[in-house]
């Protein structure tokens, strides 16, 4: 249990990179990028977890109850929002590429360069 | 070729990760330090929101503007295309008939719209007490508009969220956050200083000063940015479908 | 430190370990499924399910705030935007 979450993180990032490398469609690649980025949430929250602690909310528990780290949770929250913004922008660019060149295949797109 | 490279990368990555303190034994200095002081300093019981909107509020301003820029960038990229599309309208989806919306979908979508608005509003306004905040609330609020679209009422959708208004609301959200921070400067306090009364009861909705206010503005900004992106994409789809007919 | 303070939200350590390992395995399988689904519309549906699995994982990591945003963004917002983009570029891909 000490290292299992980190092995899962490495697996997610490896599988996502494999998807990006073998994909023949820009939108499929964007979804694989979402998978790669989702590994960072698991990593951040896995680092901050404390065994036996509660979530950092003290609405109805005593203030000095041991709690998991709130700083990495705030970072993960930022991460999720940035992911959404990046995805929207990438999709807009993919749509423009499709509109201009009529294809979403990165290999074919490379021929239009220059 | 790829597998050799990937295996090497993942091996190095794992090697690095295994050097971390084991799962469940987080020793870091910042988390425990903030947990010790946060509730007493801010009267907010949601420490994650306190970190996001107070301790690293300046960082969150930057993040707001990332979202703002992404929405604006999406709009700009797609608007350039619209000018091109008008010259040579091609129906790229000619082979596909859009099926009429079924009554079941319409009823369920309309039934859910009201509750979704309430949940979104509750989330955006309770950042300081419960696990919630402007980010989640904003997306949920925007989803209510998309439900209306799903019910087949695109006219209502575009009447309720004309792009000009969405743009303005998004700017108001992002600007409001920055303004809350700037207001502190005028009274001689540091940027984003929490100058509102903190309240006496930790966990009350009116407690925690600027945290609640900032969360509200973040909710506005996120909802408007998401709606703007969706309606830009929707307009593209509709434009093309009508173009060839 | 474990079990020093018991609240209504404290989960017994053994049960928590089992939960976390189960959901971690599900998440790893979900990521693999998303990458290996090649049809775009199906992939978006699988991505939505993967988003829900991530949300459950974050709940077992005691992060309800991130759970909510993973639910709203990963399982709702991203699929909507992706489906719109797919419908925009669809004909050439089929």
C-alpha cells in the first residue's frame, strides 16, 4: 500500500503517452492528453493523503482533528480547471485544422506544412 | 521504438516517485501549518477554499485569467472560421438527419433545470463552509443552460445567453475578482488582503470575509467562460448544418 | 496518530485500504479503456465513466472538493465540449 498509488500514476501516464503516440486522430489525441493529465491529480492527492485523517473541513468536527493536506487539494483543483481550459483551446485549434485541411490525421496534416 | 522510450521514461518516473514519502505518511511543512492556523485566522471551515481564495489568492487570480484567455482564444479561433464559412457554406453533415428530440428527454431536461440552478448557486455560495466553491458551482450553473438547449429550445438558449451578455458576465467575473483585490490597495492594505469582517462563528455563510465574495466572482467567471465556449462550438455546428439546406 | 480522534467521517484503516486499492485498480483499467477505444463517440462515453471513477477515488482520498470538480468537469463539461467538436468534424472521419 505504501507505493501502489504511485505505480498506478506511472501506469496512467504510460498508457496515455502510448495513446498519443499511436493515435491517428487529433481529437483522440486530445482525449489521451486528458488521461495523461488525470495522472497528476492522483499523484497530488496521493502525496497529501494521511492515513486515518479526515477531509480538511471542520464544519461539524473539532478543529484540531488530524486532516489530510489542504494545499495539494487546492493545487489539484487548479489543475482540473486548467485542464478544461487547455482542452477547449486545443479542440478549437483541431476544428480549425479540420476546416482548413479537411482531415484530423496528424500524418496527413504534416504534409500541408510549409 | 516507442516502447523502449516509454519503458525508460516510466522506469525513471517510478524511480523518482518511489523516493517520495510513502502513501499516507505526508510529512510536508505547509499543510499541517495551514491546518493549525486556518480556521482561527479566516473563520472559514472549508480549508481548501481558504487556501485557494486567501493564502494563494494571487495564484488563483492568475488561474482565472488562464480560463478567461482560453475562452477568448476559443472564440477568436472559431470566429475567424465563421467569416470563411460564410463565403462557401458546405453542409459537412448532410448524410445525417438530426433526430427530433423525444418527449422523455425534453421533460427530464426541463425538470432538472430548476434543481440544477439551485445546486449550482448553493455550491458557488458555500465555498467557505462546505466542500464546494466557485469552480464547481460555475460549471453546474452553466450546465442548466445546456439542459435548456437539450430540451430542444435553442432559441430560448440563445435568448437566455446571448454572446454579448456572456462576454460581459465573464469579464465582470474576472474583473470582479481583481477588483476585490485592488480595493484593498486603495485603503493602504496589501493586494487581496482580507479586509471584510470575518464574522464570529466559523462555518456561518456570512463568515470568512472576502473568501465568499471571491468565490462568487469565480463562479460567475467559470459559468460564463464555459457557456461561451459551448455556444461558440454550438453555433459552428448549427451554422454548418443549416448551410447546405 | 491513526485513530487518535474518531469522527463520523473516520473510516477504519483496513476498510479504507481495501476501498482505495479497489478504486485504484478500476481507475488504471479505466485509463487503459479510454486510450484503447478508437471510435470517437464511444471514447467520449468511456471518458465520462472514467471521470466518475476518478471522482470516487478522490472521495476515498478524503478530497471532497476535488471530487466535485472532477465530477463536474471530467464527467460532464469535457464530454459536452468533446461531443460538440466531434459533431463539427464528423463526416470526414466516418
